[in-house]
């Protein structure tokens, strides 16, 4: 079947949109809410907090959306190389290498380099989950490049994980309990993971709950296969299929949530499907506007972030952008009141950070793991 290999501008823009909300956008909403007190802003601000345990907010969608988008890019990157005859073992080796590099970067992100003793380090991480989930999703795609087979394997993963959480015995806990203190995923993470867990007894990026995250990556791969393949279809038709997939996933996830709660901490199957559905719909919207309708002028802000998403994630953690922003604009902000200064600090932080990313973008310096 003929395939399309062109780069999706919509994917870069959506990735940048996703990253923006954890690199200053969330603080902008919180402070604007405090400053202006508008009702709709207050509602939006509440969406930028994680629930204690069960439940779902917009903030919970950011991480899985990134894994989903990593999956979308797989048919474009691996698919084109497979068609050129690159041996699968070489592509598999590259996928494993990339996954392990992200695991290492995640460990450095959490702990620095030799700052803590090995027993005090936290090994599970956001980057580690992206790396491992993406790695296994890519390996499945390499050796089973069929939409039906990938979907079947993903469903088996989710059902197997559901059975595991429902019936695996945890000492001192009733079977089927899924609280933070009593659940099989956290129990096994305590046994398997070295060092410290994020919350002592539980780690939201633990090894066990990374298994269903592979399905998140597979959903992204299915979306990428739909866009890249089927060249006889128009962009409009492909966008419509993405919407259809999103509605189906959302519906199934909502139904399942009555029996298996939405829970990002455990990455439950209902969470995978609901957030996967939202991801399909967001991709459909961005793809339709940007790549189908060619409305692209507004995308630069997000594309600059999205083309170096790992860099901005690491930069916001290791580099004191706030210090630079204050050194440049602190004198100007001093003329305003305290609340306005706080808002100005966030805005200037975002501006300085974006300008640094733009320098990388303009010079085509992209971190490729």
C-alpha cells in the first residue's frame, strides 16, 4: 500500500501545545486566576491539578498525550526505514537504545549525576516511562506491523493488567483493593525497584504500571498508520477516522470506568482508553486545521517547543530560567503591583525560555535520542 512520509507539522504543534502546559502555561493560568478572579479561569485552573487518587483532570492528559504522540511518529520513522529494506534487528536495536537512553536521562532528571547514593535515588521517571512504553510499542510494530494485530495485543495487555490488579494477592490487603496503600502494582514496585519510590509506598511512574502505558503508545501508532497509509483517502477522511477512533475509545473507557476507575497513578485501562480517545480527538483537530486546511501561521509558538520537547523538559528542570528572566525584566516589573509582578514573572519566564528554544529551532539544533 502506498505510504506518505512527509513530516506532520500538526504533530510538532500538538507536542508543543502539550509541553507548554507543564513549562509555564499552568502557572500562567493559576496566577491569572488569582489576579483577575474570573469564573472560567477558576474552572480552568482547577484542571491543572492532579486528583488525589481516582479521577481525571486535563493535567492528567499531558503525560499520556506525549506517549501517544511518540507513537504517532513511529510509522513515519520506522515504517519508511522498513520499506527501504533496513534490517529489523537494526531498527530494534535502535528502539532499545533510545528507550534505555531515556531511562538514563530520567534517572539524571530525578537525581542529578552522583549527587545521591544509589539507595537514595529514585529510578522511576516520566522520561523512563516514555522510553520503555515507546520501546515496547515500537518493537511490537516492527514485528507485527498490522493494525489489527497491534490492537489485539494492546487489548490483551489491558485485560491482563486488569486481571492482575483485580486478583493478585497483596499481603495484608483484601484481593482487588486499589488504594495507594493496597494495590498489586505498588506492592510489586516496592519489591522490584531499587532506591526510593516517589511517594514512599507508591510511584506513579513505576515499572508495573508502565505495562498498560505500552497500549497508549500503540494507540498513537494506530493513529500514525491511519494518517501515513491509505493514500487514496483525503486528509478530511483521515481526520474523520481519527475522530471516530477517539469517540469509540472514549465511549469504551467511560463505560469501563464504572467498573475500573480512571486512575493515572495506576494507569488503569479505563484511563488509557479515555485519555487515548481525547488524544485521538486533539490530533484530529490539529491535523485537520494545520495539515489539511493549511492554517499554519499561528503554529510557530508551539512548533518551536514541540521540535525540542525533551530539551525544554530538561531545561525547565536544570536551568534557572527564572533568574535570567528576572535579571532582564526585573527592573521593569518593579514598577507594578505585587500581583501584576507575579504574573509578569511567569510571562517573562515563558518568553525567555521560548527565545532560547527559538535559537535552537532557527539553527536546526534538535536533540534526537
